[in-house]
């Protein structure tokens, strides 16, 4: 029955590709303009190759108004393609140019005011024409009667086919319950499409795509330094867990938690509270909480899927809404440059972010739902089945399931004769957190910053943004591993140390393969234009006050298809500020124009939808890491978590975005109503694993 449902889901996913309309080519081309303006090059006055942004910001349409301040006027803007001229495409190009110029000015340290964002200035403006062809974008610009300068950029319009690779991978993963071949075929499909759409034949595209899978997509991920640091972090953390298991430290923590928690319910509450406590980074949260709590969950016969859910559904939500996490500066950076479209300045980004916090309904309701689940002990759907299996039979993983960490590591016990001491694990784990935070502070220049600025919100988030990344996690986890080895040596262990580390690493080989394949598929989706196509195809399907709900669904779809919440935010948020503010100014909420209100609500909706889609996607790296940390079957984790994510999403829409947008409902009342709905749903539908099953 489950496979039949998965097969039907795959068919519906693929059928949905053919239902979507093809956006006009000129509209698709406009979405590429901000990247071209920010990163493209063109021929300068003397024939030299210079950054395009330098030419545009140095044109006669630009006027300096002060130190690091300037003004640029936009004149006529035209977007052309085979289907002719479309006023909506012209408007999209004008907005795209404004976004690209603001982001480019920000990179140059320049505060840029733009004239002519809605319509052309009368004279002296920068005239731009974009012409989209089959494989080239021609961008021409001029001021006044000066002959236009032009440069061509390689380009391929994304089509419906760009949705096939991620949907194929996701559908096959759910149908076959084998993520490795599903992800592999998804990447291969993308590599095939890139060659086939470039004009190669069927056989050449298949063979060349297979070669590209390794020579391009795999190679790019292997040489990427951020990916390398993530792998070091995962390996060091899991090796540390293996070592502290053998030296008796983890058993000491288990005994300590067991004395404080005592029982399955309190242990799950403890895991939830640990997830809330490690709020500064989602990766650190996932691996730390999952790998340290897993032995205690196993001892109490709690399903691995349940641990993976608790870990996954606290990590990104708590990091996403924390004002002291590695997320906040990234989130702000994706929309702050566009705030002048709403009459604000880029410096107002943090204030706007704080305004969005009450409207972060999915994260809030996800955290509330986890709390209600672990406190009440009630589950529903596939999770209830998994919990009943674990409690009744002791099978922590579904029979036939493939845990991301094999029994070689999860059945490890303290070495014979070793004394049980919690400090052998607590100190290495604590050192991991302390050293990671120290490295973030050091890389973020916290020690060179004036104390007054350091203690401000902007200063702290600046440190977190500049210092974040995978390298601090790698250094912190390596430090923790080193201390775990030293404590093991002091406990009299020798060969057992290396055996424990090796057994743990050997047990995670498949997990690392899946992680790399997920990254490869994300990169492949970027190449075929999956996110750009979805944005253009679904972006107009909104009336003003339905915009937050539509953006939530759109960002969820993009994150689900690409497996990246951050990638989704960076694509959609620059589009949202101007669109939501201009639409909102035409309607009133509480007797006032709703521009700012709708903008705040829409930004929150994109941030939340991105995390929701990430939670439901089997190709998301954080979802993979949650399965690794809990040693769960990866597809079983996705299947059991998805109903909970969908429930939180539904409540976020019904109690949050729709009534707040249409009725002006207070977000605090929305939170109370949504929490009551979650409690009521679990009370009516949820069951405890130990309760008799209803056979009627």
C-alpha cells in the first residue's frame, strides 16, 4: 500500500510538470539580470574587460551625492524575445536591474539611490535593452544620444524539463526507499538535459552526461572548501562519539540524563530542550543532539525516526528565528539591499528582520508541535507506526530499512574494564561548542571591534555573518575529538581508541555518499534553472493579500525541489521587497496603507516556506544529517516527518498568514490559536504508542 501511494505521488509530481505554463522567455531572462550585473564583465571604453557593474555605475546616468553615496537614474527599459515585447517583461526587467544595481553598489560599499524604478525618468537616464535568444542574452545600455554599448552573455532559458531531475530523484527515493540510486539518477538526468538542450543527440547526451556527473558535478563538490569542512566536521563529530562511547563517557552522560529524565517521555523532552539550547547553528545542533541522545533513545526503545524528527524539527527552526545564530546575518543580507524600494535604507535590515519574528509561523508552530508531541507522548501517521514497532518489538529501524549509520557503530559499548565517567564526554562536547563559538568570534573580528558595537545587535550579527561557515565547526569538532582521545588514553585505552573511531567512520560511508549526491543534485538544479523556472511560473499567481500564502507555497516548492533553504531565500527574497510593498500600498489594513505590513509578512513567509520545503525534501543536506545523527533510515525519516511538517504548514496558513493578511489579526493571537489547533489535533488524532490499536 505504501509503495502504491509513493508510486502515485511520483506520477502526480511528473504530471504536475506538464500542467505548469511556460513563462515568456523575456521574463525568464530578466531573472538572470541581477547576477549578470553583479558578476558579469563587458568591454570598457578602451576595449579592456571590466566588471559590468563598474560600467553601469560609472555611466553618465550616475551622479555622486557624497562620500560613498550616489544616485542613478533609469530611463527606458525594454525586454525582448521571440514572442515580442511584453509590458510585464519590461517591468520585471526594470525591477531586476534595480535589484542588481543595489546589490552591486553594496559590494562596492556604495549607498545607491535609484530614480525611475517605477517608470523612466524624463531625460538623462540609463536606457537598457535586454534581448533573449536561444543561447545568448544581449544586454545593451546607453545614456541620451550616445550609441549603446552591448555585450552578450551565455544563457539558456530554463523550461519545464528543469523540474524533472529533482522530482525524479524525490519520487524514486520515496518509491524505492533507496536514496543513493534515486539521487544518482536525478543528477544524471540533469547532466543529460544540459547536453541534450545544447543540441547533442540522445546517445551523446547520455554518455556525455554520465561523464559530466563525475568530471563536473562530483569534482566541483570535492574541491569546494566549504563542503570539505562539512565532511571534516561530520567525520570528527561521529568519530568523537565513537571514542567517548568506548571510554565510558557517553554511558556516563546516559546515566546522568536517565537519573534526571527517567523514562521515554522525559528523555524526549530532554532532547527537545537540548535542541533549543544549541541555537547558534543548525548543523552543530543536528549532529550534537542526535549523536549524543541516540544511545539513550535506543536503550528506551524509542524509534530512530522519532529522534531524527526531534533533531531536524528543532535545528533549522530555532537557528532560523534566533537573533544570535549563524542564520540571521545571511537572512538579512538577502533582502536588505532592496529595502529602499519600501522607503527604508539597507541599514534597516535588522529592524525589519525583528519585525518578521512574530510572523515566523512555520518555525514557531514546528517548535510548538515538537513540544506537544514529546510532552503528550502522542503521535500519528507513519511515526505512530514506527513508535509502536519500536516499543513492541525493540526494532529501532523498520525491518528492511537501511540506517545511515550501521550497527557496527550503534551497537558499540564501553571497553571492558573501563570506569564510567561522564566528564570524558562532557568536556569534549563542551569544548566543541566553546571552540566553535571562539572561532566564529575570531573570524568575525569580534576581538577587534569596539565594545559598544560588539554589544549591539548589528555588531553581533556582523560577527556571526563574517565568522560563520563550516571551518569553525570543523575546528571545534576536531578539538573535541582530540580531547576525547586524550581522556581515553588517560583511562588506559590504546588500540580501542582507533578501533572505535574507525568503526564509526566505516559505518557512515553510505551517509557521506548520500550527502555528496544531495549537494550534486542541488548544483545540477542550479545549472538547469529549476528555481528560476518555478519563480517565473508561479510568481504571478497572487492577489495582494494572498501574496504571503503564495510566497510560502512557492518558497516551499523551490526548497523541496532544490533541497536548499538558503538557496531558496537568496533567490526569492530579493524579489519580494518591492513587489509586496507596492502591492500593499494599494490596500488598507486598519485604515492605513498595508505596504510595510505586507512586506514584513511576505519576507517572513519566504523564510518560513524555505525551511518547510527543506524539512520535506529527501535531498536536503540538513535532512540527510538528521538521519545520520539519529542513525535512521533516511527515507523513513522523510516519510515520518513529512506529516508533522505538513500539519505545521497547514496551521501556519490557516491560523497565521491568511487571517493576519486578510483580517489584520494580531500575530500573538494567531500563535495562540495555532497552538490550540495543534494541541486539539493531537488530542483527537494522535495516539500513544502503548495504547491499544483501533481495529474497527
